[in-house]
C-alpha cells in the first residue's frame, strides 16, 4: 500500500515529474513519442491544460493545470 499523500487541489499550475521504475530500461528514442501521445490523449479526455512538457529517457516533466473538479492526482494518473 502506497503512503504517498495525494494532493486534492486544482485550479493552479503544477510542475510534475514522473520517473520510470528503476527495474525498467530507459525509453528508446522511438518510444518517446508514445509518452507525448499519452499526454495529449489524457489532456483531451480529462480536459486539463498542458502548459509544457519535456520527455527524457528515464522520466518526464510537465506543467499541468487541472480544471475543477479534476485534481492533479487524477490528471497525472490518467497519463500514467
């Protein structure tokens, strides 16, 4: 069971970092667009603002602004 505290706030911009599991190999260059597609699809489906992002081989960063009642936790969960 996770002990991570979920932020139940919205209506502000969050800087998010998501790391790959350490047991997974780094993403190959041809796999990076898949992360971008997942971000875009979640943005359309969940209707949050995606202000910017960067995808690297072992993690990604994004600036996300969820619109109420959507929370940042649900927005990031939808991308994952």
